[in-house]
């Protein structure tokens, strides 16, 4: 992934975070009862996680580190290389767990958890972006 592609990935991640912020409902009930909002939120969360994994894999490759086989392990490897902090790596691994449920078991999505993520954890993606930029520049 060249720097131009990486810049586009970072911009895509920023847009996902902004979309999640803009569309964040005031209550979990509002989210639970609005299918359009559920789609917007889940798609942007899925994208944010996938883009973060892609960026993480790029950072590892820059260090000539073998990219792990699973998405969650990318964040563990980034932490082991001191590219991101261990607590952020754990939270990003949990985001991968959400992404997997959202993609593979959509009917089992717990909208209370999703609401908590978009209310309390969007900063994790911002922190990840900052760490990636600090590492690169």
C-alpha cells in the first residue's frame, strides 16, 4: 500500500467516524426501532474496523513484520511493536468481534452494545488514526 493509498484509507476512516457521529441517535430505543439508522451505523462501524485492520497490516509490513492471519491479531502485533498501546489494541480487537457478528450473524446484533460503541468508543478509532500517523511521520 503506497502512501497515497494509505492517505485515502485514513480519510475513509475519518469519514466513517464522522458519519457515525453525525448519525448517532440519542437513545438505544431510537436505534433499535430504526432499520435505516441500523444499516448506516453498522455499515460504517464495519468499514471503520476493516479500514483500521488494513492500516494496521500496512504498518506491520512497513516494519517487515509478518501480518497475522486474523484481524484481531493485527492489533496485538501493533501493540507488541509499540505502535499502539496495549489497551487500545484490546479495544480494537473487541471492535473486530463486533464486526464479525455484524457481517456474519447480523440477526444477532445487540443494538444496546452498538449504541454503547458509538456513544463511548469512537475515540478508539481516532486514537488509532493518531498512532498510525505518528508512526508514519
